[in-house]
C-alpha cells in the first residue's frame, strides 16, 4: 500500500497499491513493443512531441507546482521554478538533439581511402529510479535526453511523490506520446530487481542515497546493466579571506536552504578563513533570523517543512551526535519546530572531524561552519569527505580561484556562485557521489550505442 501525506497538513495526498510482479512485467512488455515504434520514428518527428509537452506544461504550470508543494513541502515559488526549469530543459534539448546525435565526421583510416564514422543509436528501455526532493526535475533531466535519443523510459519514483509520477505519465500521453514511451511503475523496493533483471531494461539511472546506490549498482552489475549513479554529497563552500562577505552570505543561505535544505548540491560544509570568520558568522546569523518559516503555499514563505517525519528525525539525530561529539551551537532560529515536520535552521561550529556533520551528508537546514587558518587547510578539509559532487569558492581573486579548483576533488567547482544543475553543463560526481553524467551532450550519450562504422572503398 502506498500512502503519501502532505508534510505541512498531514492530509493524504495519494493512496494506492504497488504494482504486482505480473503488472510490472506487463509494463515492461508494453515498453518493449513501444520501443520498436519509437526508435524508428525520425528525430524530426520525435521533437514535435516534446514541443507539445513543453506547451502543455506551460499551460498547467500552476497545478503541477501545487502538486509538488502538497506532496513534499517545497515552497510554492520554488515549485513553480522547478516546473519552469523542466520546460526550459525540454526546449533546450529539442534545439540541441540534432547536433548531439548526428554522426561524426568521416575519419580517414589509411592510404587506401578507408574511412570510419560514429553513429549514436538508442539501446532500449532505461529505468529511472528517482528521489522525492525535486520530483519533476530529477526525472526530466534523466528522461528527456534519453527519450529524444530514441530510448524508452520507465520511472520508479519515490513513494511519497506518486502523484507527481502519475502526473508525468499523463503529461507525456496527453502530449501525443504513444502509451509505453514513458511509464510510471509503482514498484516496491523488493521488486526493483524484477525490473533491473529483465532483459528489456538496458540501463539504470539512479539518484538517491549512497546505501541505496550500492545496492542498485550491485544488482545492475549482476545483470550487466549500465548505471548512472548520483548519490549525494557534502559540498564545501569555501570562503577565502578576500571574499565579499555580504554577497557570500546571501548566496550561502540560498544554497543551503533551497528546497528546505534537502538538495544533494546544497552547500553543506562552510569552510571559512580566519580573517573573515567572525564577519561571516555574524552576518549569517542575522540573515537567518529574518527568515519566515511557514505554509509552503504562501508566496512569502522562505522555508517549509521537511518532506517526511523520518527525515527530520534522522537529521536531528545527526545534529545531536555532532553536538555530543563536541560541536557548539552558534545560532538557532527561534521558530518552534516541535510537533511538526519543520526543522529550525541551526549554525554549528567547532565541529570535530569524526562527527556526522563532517563525515555524513546532512539533508536539511543545518549550517556546518568550520574555521580555517589557511587556504591549504581549507582545501584539505574540502577533500576530507568521502563524497565528491560539487564545491564552491568565494574570493575576489578569480585567477587564484581557478588554480584552487584544480585541487578540489569534485565533479564541479563554482567560483563566486552557488552550485546548480543546468541543462547546458554536465552534472555528476566522483568518489562516493557516484559515476556517470547527466545533462549536456554527455547526459544524452550515457544511454546510447556509440557505434563505429568502418568503410573500405
């Protein structure tokens, strides 16, 4: 049984049952039959369906945003922005698809005029196992390039956003996509192996926890299925001595608290040079004190509730263990978060290296602040984590920051800007943050057959 609750009101937002093993196999069979049609549909015709999808989403943007906020508690303006970002992604990939998928220029291979070229071909049905925190964006950044390339997509979404999952399948079908092109499978955790082990599934894109990612990779490896894994991070936000503190603090709050602090690329460890530490901390606490916590559907709400009660409890446990290990509380927002799914923003400092706030990913509005005496110490702490998703550096010396970027172990580094995912640039991490890339041309090429053609004249 699947039951989803509004994290602010506790009202039931979705109620249904998991697919049986036979129902999952039926959906797989439908995907397989649809693939024969879809892969042979010319790209010029495939693009027309995506144009229809973007227009339909534009028309229904408010209703889709409301669905997101009601299911997982995102402030409504952020939910609207998420839908707009998805629409932009669809349109960008439609514009780029032809150049991304055209075969390479002929390469002369020898003096006898033999030549070779590369063609990009679809490989079949791709399974997306997606999280709840960006219920549309996470799905679209996997599904849109995958489908445009001629593949089929099956979505196994998180249980608490099944309304979003159903809405997405409806959007595709009402945009003219043949049933089976994009399917939502209500699979339990125990039944994921049925999907991955099926010969119909040719690849898996997973976004979620490190623990779940290891299990997915193990199952996929057993059945020789390619994976793209995005497993979260503990992103460093490095503030150098010459940083513009006012601008830096503004972006620090935005980066940490986007999506109520529940983002894999949120800044999580604030590594601050001694020369500006006191100014940064003072301005950060003052700015946090003005934030409004409240109903997600109000436009002036800055921070909504955590998505589920268990997520709040897990975060509280990590904070309590960090404090017990010796960390200090520099500031706590006065909002009373008891008897609710809210978690009041908190700033921690003097944090031991072996505590959860330094070793684990904290998913929520917790500012882990670390004093450092030098740039080299900042780099060492930035790299001490087992994660390697992204990072940011804040300084007025751009050229010097570029050099420091080379020393940071992560999939991306942003200078004087908060980390974000953008359709135009590759997204993904190293170390325990996973492997493979989403978005840009690299995301489109993850699930295609990069096929070599050799011609001898």
